């Protein structure tokens, strides 16, 4: 009897202990969940309250009178740059996205009002325009002469007056492939201008500035160091013997526009993008940027400025 009583007491004590442990564990779990939930709730509230405050440039946009909704949209864009917040705040466009893209393309600045020197020429998409310049005296180290698909002085209209038209090796190889395929479609492309030295471009700009004025020269001819021809990645073309500045009027030009991106080329100065490039329309000026970038630019109907402005 005594043994049975002791056994029952022992079992009872263990049940009480186990029950107590379960209650304690339940209380602990409830407390932990409450603390975690409180933390997440506070964190979510803080994030909602500070989502525009914590991003650099938000206060600048707010002071300019931009709504919290527009600030949130702008600062969440992948191509938003906080160091341009003042410029975003001053610029007017149809949408927040347009403001960011247009400012990123320097459309809010006067031509040549600022100049960034491009030191790295390993990127085929390097930007050379009225705000980005190659170093004075720059010459690509991989220039090669155009032995094929180049104009002949004295025979082809407006052939560049240099001993040999040159391009950078990667651009030249792509150009030759492009011309071979074009020829199979009865489109015989010829380069009339390729790489230009700093001195050549200076003489070109100086001449047209003296004849037609600086405004005209800046609209159609780049200043030395700020010409794509200085990069060795641009080439002016004609085809089938046509006048280069009329090629858009002939059969075959549409094929060029629709296929050049497959070989890494883009039309650098489209007629409907003069406000972006800040250059006049040039149907003959194509630029090598590589297949990937050229395809992206073609599909989005971008300029090279917009390609960079999207980042």
C-alpha cells in the first residue's frame, strides 16, 4: 500500500511539474511572439514614415514642392541619382520618369556648360558628346585601316580627305560583317569618314564656325575632343553611290536601320531625338556600341544618352 501511495505521489508530482513546464513554455512563446510582432510593427511603421526621408535628395525634392507620392516614385526609380536631386527638382517634364531620364541625359544643361573627361576607352558604349570629352590628344591604340568597304577619294562623294580611313579593331570587324550581309541585299555600303584626330576636328569646327557661326557649328559639328569620330567608334556611311546626306530617301536605307543593331551599330543622331542628343539629324552617322547595347537601344528606341540615362 505504501509503495502504491509513493508511486501515485511521484506520478502526480511529475504531472504537475510537466504541466508547469508547459505553461511556462507557452508563456515564453507568447512573450517572444509579442516582442517580435511589436518589433516588426514598429519597423514597418518607421519604414512607411521614413521611406522618402531616409533616401538622399528627398528633402531637396520636398523643399521644391514635390508631393510625397512623386518623391516616393522618383527615389524608387533604378536610374535615380541623389546627387542630381537639385536638377530633378528644377526640371519640368510630363512625368517623374521623364524628369529623371531627361536630366540624366543632361537635357537640362546648356551645351558645353560642364565637361567630364572620359579616361576609360575599354567600354564600347563610352559617351562622347557636348558634356563628355576624350582627353586632348587622345588616339585609340587599336586603330586599323579600312581596307574594305571604304570610299575612294575622287570617286565617291564627300570622301574624307585623309590618307586612310581608320576605325578601332572591334568596330571595324563588326562593320565588315555588316557590309557583307548588306551587299547580299544589294546594299553596297561605303565609309566616307571614320576616326578623326583632335587637330582634324578642330579645323573642321573652326571652319564652319567662321563661315556659319558658332551656333551652327555646335549644332552640326562637335568641338575637338567631343566628337565621336575622335573615338574611332563612329563611321559616316553612304551606299550605292548616293549622296551621303540624302541616303534616307533611297530604298535600302530602311534595311540598314532595321539591321545594323545586329552587328553592334546604332543611328547616333535620329531625327526625332535632336532634343536629347542636342545635335542635328544625321542619317549617315552610325556608331558602334556592341551587339548587346545596340539591341537594347534599338528595342527601346533610345539614343546612347538614354541608354546611359537609364542606369
